[in-house]
């Protein structure tokens, strides 16, 4: 600032230049803080939503039919969670099941209006088998809730926030 003040020959000009530079810095930090709080809020919402859906699905022998998961079961979940009642959901929701009846892998989804994300690795590729103490098999469910956040941040690439919950089914 001393170099700039030599050109202006005034103390008041130096203070205004410093104030302008600092105010730009603080405005940038404020915008960055708002953007980070938005990401944290969306991540928390996705985690909470995936946990709620996974809890409903893992106990679906009480709520729905006790057979392999179907799209009608997923559509019935909308009646239990108010956020899903709206058709303009901002999240993609993928529900994966490894069935205890026959071990088949099944993926069902509730999509947003525009595609938000895709699943990279199937639940069945982890080769997990759950068995109760009585030797009975349980289904395994993974609920993935995700949202793509586009280039509104201080980066040029897209960012995906997600919440993933894995729970065993409670069928017996």
C-alpha cells in the first residue's frame, strides 16, 4: 500500500483502496461461506432421507408385502415421507436389494426431473450375505440419495452430494 500511496499523495486515498480490497475479500468469503453451508445442508438432507427410506424398507414386512421389493412398494414410501410426496424432487433415490428369498439383485429408483447421478458399484458386487442366529438369510438394502450441484461454486466441475444407508431386512 505504501507504493500506491506514493502515487496518490494522500492518506485518505490509501485507506479507501485498502477498504475496497478488504471489502471485496470479505464479500468473497461471505459468498463462499453461504455456498459451503448450502452443501452441508444438502448433504445432511440426503443422509437423513436415505436413513428414513432405509428404515422403512428394512421393516417392510410390517408395512408392505414380504416378497421381493417392487416399484409399487417404493411408490408407497412416498406416503410416509412428506418430502417425497412432491413430484419435483431434487434428489435421485436408488434403492438396491439383495433378496433373501432367492439372492437376486434388484434396483429401483425415484428419479428427479433431471438425472442427478448414477450408481458406480452394485451392492451385489460386495458379496455380502447376512444370516440370523437361526440360520435364516436376511435381505440387504442400500439406499443412495444424491444430488448434483453444478458450477455455482469456486470450482469448474460438478459436485455430487449424497447420503448412503445400508441396512439388513427384518423379515423374520
